[in-house]
C-alpha cells in the first residue's frame, strides 16, 4: 500500500472560516473552512491565528458520520 500525502493548508488566513449556527457563546467551538484541492480545514474558534488541522473531504465526512452514529461517544 502506497502511503498517501497528507493534506495541507498553506495560508489559513486566506480561507473563509465558519462555525455552526448552533454553536454556543461559551467558546467551545471549532471553525471549518473549505480549502483548495478538496481539503477541509478545522481550527479552534478561540485561537483563530493558531494551527489548523487539514483533512481530505472524504476523511472529514467519515469522521462526521461516525460522530452522528454515536461511534465516538465516551
């Protein structure tokens, strides 16, 4: 199996970041951005200048599906 190159975000400040309208005002939120090349960026809404994680769209969709299905509940 050939290892795949991980997705990257070269300029997070240039992206249009958003968070859910269901987010609360307590600051416990993440922001999402769609980056070139089908990359999904994720960052902490309290630290918008901090690091951003990068996922392929497929990996991010799998993560969301697992959350919705309750597979990641503690």
